[in-house]
C-alpha cells in the first residue's frame, strides 16, 4: 500500500504545539559562562532542533507510512541494534557461567579458597554493582549509549584477562570488583535502547531474543567449558584459561561495539531516520534527551509500581544467582562427574530458550503478563519441593534431574517482568531511574543468592533450596498485587481524561502491530484512505512521566 499524502490532523496539532515550544526554547538559548548554563543551553538547543523538525513534519507527505514500509524500517533497526546487544548480553552471562564452571574444575583447590570465599567471589561483583548502579543512572541519561556501552565492555574484558593472572583469593576478588564496576549499567542500557527505538508492542520479542542468551550460555557455554576442562596445561589452571579466553573475546567485542553499536539514526537514511521519531510517538514515553530531571527520579521513588518491580526482581534473582553459581554443583551432587555436569547443562539451556520464546508468544497472542509469570513460578515451586524431599542417590537421579530441568521454565519470569516494566514507564530520567532501581533488586538478589547455599552440606543445599521456595511464592503474590495496582492506575487516568473533557477510552497505537494500526487509521478516517486522527500523542514528546500524562495507557494485561 503506497503511503498517504493526506495531512494528519494530529500532526497539525503537534506542529502548532511544537512551533510555540520552539519559540520559547529559542528565547532560552543564550550564551553564558557558567557550566550549569552551558549544560542547560546544550540541552535546550538539542531539544529545539528536534521540536523544529516535529513542527515542520506535518507539511511532509509521509508522516505515517504503510505496514510494509514500517516492516522494512523495523528490519533495518533490528540489524543495527539487536545482534550487538545480544552478543554483549551473552558474554555478560558467560562470565557467571565461567565462575561456576571453574568451581566444577577445581577452582577452590587451585586458588586455595576456604570457607565462604567462593561464595564471596560469586557475590562481590554484584555488591559493587549495587554501589555503582545509582551513579550509572546519571550517566545513562547524560552519555550516549553508543559511547558508554563500548567503554564498559572493553573495561570488563581487560578485568577478566587480569583475573587470569590471579593465583589466590585476593587477586580473584580484585578482578571481580572491577567486573562489577564495568558490568553495573550494561543490562539497564539494553532495556533503555529498546525503549528508545521500538514501539511497545515490538519490545517483547526483542526482549525474548535478548533474554534467550541465558539459554544459549547454558548450551554453548557448557560446550566451551567442556572443551576447556579437557585442556591439559602445566602452567595454567582451568580457571585461568577460562578467564584469558573470555577476557580476550570480550575485549574484541568491546572494540567492535564502538563501531557497530551506534544510534540507528546515524546509520539510517535521513528520511527513514525522521520516521523513527514519528512511529514512536504513540509510546508516550518521552523525547530521548540528555538532561537529568531530579523530580522524575524522586517520582520514581514514590511510585508504588517501581517498588513492585524491584522487589519482584529481588525475589527472582535470589534463585537465579544461586543456580548460576551453584547449579553445576547441585547437579554434581546428584552423582555425576564434572564433565557429565557440563553436558547435562546443555538441554537445560535449550529448554530455557523454548520457554522464553513460548512464553512471549503466549504473552502476545493472549495479551497476558501476570499469568505468564505465575505459570513460570508454579513448576519451580514443585521442583524445589522435590529437591527438599527426595534423597540423593543413584536410583533417584532421574527424578532429581527432571526436577532440575523443570526449573528452566523460570527463565521466562525475569524477561516478562522486564517487558512489563519497560512498557509502563515514561519520562527520560524516570525510565533510566526505574530500570536502574529494578536492577538494584536483581543485584541485591545476586548478592544474597550465593550465600543462602551453604557449602557445609554440599550436594544437598537444603537451606538455599528452601530460600528459593520462599522467593518463588513471594514473587507470585507480588505479581498478583502488581496487576491489581496497574488496573487501578488505568482507571485513574481514564477518570482524569474525562474530567478534562477528553475521551475516557482512547486507542493505544503503540500496542498495535503495523498492520493493525494501519487498519485502525483507515477505520478512524472513515475508509477514505486517509491517515485518520490519532487519539493519543498530543504530548508524546513533552518528556512527561507516566503519572503526569493522562494519555499514558498502563499495560496491566495486554502484551507488549
């Protein structure tokens, strides 16, 4: 279907609003010697340029475009963004895999670890991340992601290579500390990237692809570690070989990411770059500026749903980190040797990938979120009960292994929580702050997780497994509470719109596919072939938060 050349009434409205804003901003952009004024001037100038574009956009013939055109643009964005963030996420998770695999191949003996030192190595990088995450919120807003992320990846690659030279606990601990510093903002930056360049209905599958790296690490990582376990060296221990290999690969990816991981608007043609802004207007999630707004950060702290996602992530990542660090040792406790453990982890990874994509397909098809989370938790609760009740013996290996594989369904839970959060926050600073705050919960869980698995009862780990059971149950209750609260927010926004003379029920184009959105516009315009009138989006680029903008539609059961 060729693009329409009819003027979009909403674009005309946006043009009127932005023309006034441009004039106001122009009067604010004045030379000044103070650093604060210079920073404000740079922010206003950047915002002015974007608003000038928006003000003139209504005169352009192609503001909304056909479903086929949007699919072509989406594929081009995918080629620029998804592969590199998937590789970096894969390497980030492979680092955790490297530590747990090193334990299977004798890390404690080779590095002379004693007591809780191995657990401390598993938690220290997370503790450092907990300290640096609040600081990273500021940098995520102020620094371009295309510059910030490559520096972080290169730094942690160097840290891993330095760990290869460590021969005792102190050296390994220092390396893990620097890893925590460089890895702290990485996952949050990926979520922000998806929020900036994808409509809310498009973010789910991309998140599924990103989180599928969990499964690929279990498959490919297990193969890699299985191969490394057979390397015989008279000078290097297995954990040193693992660190050197992972560090070298990460360092190379860090250099490549500085070239590949770039703002898509720099690489796409100017005409297509302009469409990026328009197609994201229905998201109602802000302008994408680089000014830190303290009031938005404070609103995030007061927002109940921010705490819901943070606590849910904490309850999710206590068992996640426990399995990441002690999972191979738990399987070893079933009666398998180290090499068999690496091979048995491969089907676990394949199941994780299946459950992640299956969960997101069901999520999108039936427009549900909390039920997906709950359905991912119930089998894990059953598995934890099996671990606590069934004795470790050769005869019980099948049931124990089946229960362990059943926990792979949990991979869909954190991914769905992230998707849920990313779709329900607006405002540039608030998006960064909320994402970071949610990851504070994850990091806190990663700190606690390894310590609840006591090594005094190796092979059983009843204390840690009971903690997992409690966390699974708590996450179920939090998911139920969150869906009720989000439903309340939607009803509250609906009443606010009616009170201001607007329509109570409005169309959320960000939750429609390109084809469905095109059909909806046709129906709105009376089937004349015009673009129709948008019912949302008049304040989409005003950098309002989700609580400030009464046109923001909270997603409590619809998939994104």
